[in-house]
């Protein structure tokens, strides 16, 4: 017969064994759990890899749409060095590709097929031609609705070389700025075909700002930023992204102008888009012009109001600057526009130089194509805006 003392010892022994078994079971379950988690992650696993015969495959990260396109370019023999990539504020990728025209014709169809195989949609294709180059703009959408813009700049195999002309004595000068650019490839190609020095003022955030700046640079045109400023009779229909408003703080004005400057490559200077309320305000123009001075940019006062102080402040700050003398297309009538063009030439004859501003309307572009050559009859030299600032 067991004594109470021996029964107590037996009970303690059973309790100890139960604790040991529970600890072993807990350890085994934890090990199996950790092994399963490693297997799910695709890491080294002892039991589950053996049971399934293979390691868990990790789903790769989604590849960037522009990188997929770059891989496609590589496969159809377009090297990376021929491609410039830009991403605008709205997340749209702009890819500018410099190719010989013959190569573009060779790869066009295969590029279309390769894009479709990767679930890209070609929304629109636009072609513009000049004497020296053809431009092809593709608007593309990825499978996740990513937007991409391809600009193919294709040099023709035979180029027309300008005849060398003997140097002539210095002549009175005319500068022409074309505002509101960045919305049409046809406009910039028409301007390029004039074969004259012209300054192109591009609105920030315009849909074709990057392409317009690139084409301008390739055709030896001058690029400036057309800076949106609030007008006195501000109309919501005229508001554009990047507008500087009079109610902004100094910090907001600086930030807004800096973002606008970053939107357009190759800029040499700035002129104002609208702005009758801002350009008449000395404090606001001081903030804006000081920033331009730090960037070594020249300034053109478009003189949208007779109360503008912008030019005077720019001169006081030592910024190379000038102001507009003639608006060519205050009325959209070709007879009127031609008359204003000739008035610009006459002012240059009287004063030694003159600066005109116009816009890329059909009427204005027609007049420039037909009559800008008359500048030679007035014995004037067409120059960039940067060549008449002081």
C-alpha cells in the first residue's frame, strides 16, 4: 500500500512530464509555422519545399511602363543613347527618340506589334514634316492606363544646306516672339520652316511643352517660358496651371515660378502670359524677377497693361530685359496682321530695333509664311529676343 508521501511524488512526476510534452509540442508547432511562412515567402524551407518538390515562387514587382517600352526599343535595335526620357508633373512619360528617317520606316510596324503584345494601346499618331526632318508623335496608353508620349525626330537622308553668304554691315534688328506655344506640333513646324531666328514662348504644363522645346532647339530657335500671371479682369476660362496669383504668399510665388521653370527645357528667358494685375505690382514683380536673376534668365515685358512696372524693375535689378513694341494679332484678320508686321519693321527702321509678339493662330502663321520675308526689303536683321535685351 502506497503512503501519501509516495502518491504526492508520483503526481509531481506526471506534472513535470506533461509540461515537457507540452513544450515539445509548442516547439514543433512553432517550427512548422515558421517553416511555412518561409516557404510562402519563397525562402529556404525544410518540410514544405520537400513536400511540394519546389520553392514557393515570389511574384515579381510590376515593371514600370516606361522601362517596358525601353526594353522594346532595345529589342528593335533602338539604343538607349538615342532616347531621352522626361516625366512631367502629371506622371506622363515623354520619350524623345532621334532616328534617321530610314530607320524609323523600318521599325515602325514592328514597334506597333511589340507594344500591342505588351497590352499597350496606340491612341493617336501625328506626323509633321519640315525640309530637314520628319516628326512623328505617338500617344500611347499602358494596360494600367499609364500615359506615354513618343516623339520620333527623324533626319532625312538628304539635307538642303544653306548657301554661305558674305558678311553684311550691321543692320537694324527685329525680334519676334510667338506666345502660347506647346499645344500644336503643326505650329512649331511651321515656325521652324520660316528659316529665320524666332523666339518661342512655351506655356508651362501645356501638353506638348517638352516636344515643342525639343523641336525648337533642333531647329536653332530660342526657347523662353511664357509665365502665367493673374490679370486685372481675371476670367476662369483664361486660368492655366501654374498661374501666379496676387493673393499668394512670397513662398508660394517662388515655389510656383520654380515649378513653372522646371516644366520647359532649354529656356533662355521669360515673358509674361497675361499678367496685367501682377506686372503693375512692384512688390510681386520684385519677387519674381529676383528669382529670374538668380537663374541668369532674361526678361521680356509683354506690356499687357500700360501700368506695367516689370521692365523698370528688371532694369533696376540689372536683369537683361526689353519690352514689347507691337502686338501683331490683336485682331484675327490677315490684312490687319500684315499691317502690324510692317509697322514692326518700320519701328525697327526708326529706332534701331523693335520687338513684336504674336500667337500661333492660323491667320498669323499664314501671314508669317507669306510676308515675313519682307524684312529683307526693309534691310532689317531678324534676331532672337535675347539679342535686343539690355
